[in-house]
C-alpha cells in the first residue's frame, strides 16, 4: 500500500505481511506489526516491535518499481520492520 500524503495515527498497526510506503505519518506507525516492512520518506515515529533496518538493493528496487522514482531518491527512504 502506498500512502501519498500523511498517514493517520497507528498506520500499519497489526500488519501481518506486505509493504507500506509512507511519505509521512501522524503518531506512531507499526504498533504490533507481525510481519512485513514499512518504508518512510523521512523519519517517522514507530511503536514496538518495529525498528529501523538497513536499506538493501532489493528495498530500493521495490520502491523504484512501485513509486517510479530514481535510485538516489529511493535510497533516501528508511526501511522499518522486525
């Protein structure tokens, strides 16, 4: 899922799988995340058990494919998950 704008409170809460791409989020994101990954264009507040992960080539390719941006801009996203 791609949120083109600001996601509401607790975006991605109880997420079981898949990917969530955010530009910005209010409140905390990822509360009680079970599986999956979240990408954010900039720093967002997260709730346990989510933590920031290293961006991989596969992560940037995924973002490029789904948003249609360049490689350099894709690397500016943060990857978060378990």
